[in-house]
C-alpha cells in the first residue's frame, strides 16, 4: 500500500534521499501485480529526472569528447551496483563502436572479482580508487567519472580528490543532493531519484537512472567522435552471426548490392565502414 509520506518525509528526502523510507509499505503483503505496479510507478519518474540533468550531462560529454580527441581515455569508477554499471557500459563500447580496448575503462572496488560477488569493505578504502587508476598511468588527457548513488563512497571520493590535485578532469553520477563527491567533481551529474520502492535498494531506481545517464555519455561521445554514420553502428565488431547479418544489410541499404555480395565484402574488409569505403572506390 502507498505510504502517507507527509511533510516530514519531504524534509528527510532532501537530506537522505536514497535511504529514505519507501513511499510504499506492507510489500510482503502485496500481490505480485501490486508489487509490479508500484515499481513501475516509481520507475516512470526517472525519465523526467534525467531530462532535468541534460545540461550537466552535456557539459561532461563535451569535455570528454575534446579529451578523447587528444588521445585521452574515459574511466568509470564505482563500488557495488554503481561499479558494475560502469564496467558494463565500458565493456560494451568496443563491440558497439569498434573503439580500441582500453579507451573506455570500468573499475570497481574490490577488482574484477567484485563484479560477481561483493567484496567486503572494498568501497571503504579512501586510497584504493586512485591506486587502481595509477595502474593505468592516468594522465591529464583522461577523464574520470565517479559513480556513487550515495555520493559519498570513499573509494570514489578519494580517487576524485587525488585526480583534482593533479588537474585530471573529473565527473560524477550521484543520486543524493549536496554530496561530497558532487562537490569535488568538475562535472557533476546529480540525479535526485528519491526513495526506492524497497527502502535503500539503490540497484532499483538509482541504478536505472545511472544506467540511462551512462547510455547517454558513451553513445553521444562515440557519435561525436565519428563512430556512427547516419544512425548505424558502422564500426561495430562482427562478433556473431547476428551482427554479420546486420552489417550485411547496412551495406545493402547503402550500396544496393545483393545480400551475398555485400556479406562477402563485409567479411573481407572487417567492418561496415571499411566495406562501404572500399565499395565507394569501385
């Protein structure tokens, strides 16, 4: 059932936000449909929250594009769900956009083992985040984006503070107002997602909002860097039959070739872009 939040929760929301009590109570007494409708109602708020932050997301993307044109890299840094979301977004850039491995890097507190299983206390180490960054010889052309729903994760905060001292550009995605991490970051993105359906479970609304912001950051950046032609992923890696088929049809649409010929050229050249460039010379 929906909770009667009243004015006291509004004050609590302003300062505690993601840890605020859910707007719903008696979850354990709800039917499956009631649970899903409640979750869906909460999720429906997210698109408007993202839209309000588009100016901040734009600012981060614009500086990221300029840095990557100079050879810089994008680093995501987070713990728990936030870290996993960054790792996922980073790992999808090479197959989607053909960008070189190591240009977009996701780091998670506790290392790769923490992707599948929580590593106890890993996020509480104020120094480890920057230690992890240093192993990649981070430099002033790079951009580091800290991801932390709470806005205060030590692993992320310590890394951004160290980057700031070295004039390395930083951004962040947080879901609480007035957070330490947003104060430190050069380009903060603050998504005030409010109480979770299940109190404190930030893998829900906060996680969804974070994923939407990450989608925007890498997709818009790669488009601006020329990794898309029209509305097509012309640099995608041909890693399975579905993608080979998709690439073949892109070439057919662009050139008018039949399926077999288009696929033959695609497989020979290795990418849709290279195939179309080759065919334009015929």
